[in-house]
């Protein structure tokens, strides 16, 4: 699926040089993938300190067969 995007040529060239990816579409795909991963990880870190845990929970007990 072809799309016309207004990408800054300097930014594109810098991203291609840093990543080693030769194609514009490959560079764009990588950038979108990394952006999505970053934002997902950021959302997960917002949960830190908000989830209650049971200090008496014995996870090793669950391993007994």
C-alpha cells in the first residue's frame, strides 16, 4: 500500500545513516515500530506502584506437582 508522506529529507537521511537501512519505507517502518514499542513501555511503567501484592503469596508453592 503506497502512501505519500511529507518526511523531512534531513531527518530521513539521518535516520537511514544511523539505522543502516537503505530504503525510505524500511526506515519509516522501523521508526513506527520503535515509537510504538516506546509508548507501550512508557504506559506499562505508569503501573509501577499501583498494583497491590500479597506479601504472603508463595509462588514456589504453585510449582509443587
